[in-house]
C-alpha cells in the first residue's frame, strides 16, 4: 500500500509540474487594424539581438482579422520585441514595438 501511495504522490507531482510548464506560454490575440496584409510576425525577448522564427509560418493576417498567438519558447521573461512585415507593395513599412506579453490580452497593429 505504501508503494501505491508513493506512486500516486509522484504522479500528482508530475502533473503539477506539467501544468506549470504550460503556464509559462505567453498567449494573446493579434488584430490587424490596417488595410494591408500582415505577412510576417517576429518576436524576440528584449535584449536578444536576433529575431526568432516567423510566428505566422505560412499564414498571413488579412486586414480586420485576428489570430490567437502563443509564444511557447520556455523562457520566463515577459518583455518582447515584436516586428511586423506587410505584403510587398503595401504603403506600410516594417513596424516594431516592445510589449509586456504577460499582461497583454490583445494587441492591435494600426497604420
């Protein structure tokens, strides 16, 4: 019976740790408030001098649309630099911003 209690306690601890790991994911809704297609979205923790991979992958964010974004990079930081690139031929330039993503429920990119 003692082995069973130990195994049950170990399983409970493992489940708690798995839940804590996913709690570090940063999630928010990105809204395109421009009249141009948003083709690429990059993030990087503040102080890191390289952009991470394009969050969109092969997707784009059309004008007026929203997309749920999850940054699950395993880091425990909140402040991220963000870089937005628009479709070729757009009148909008590449835009950057810095936000505390732990406190951000949604973010709208404007012209």
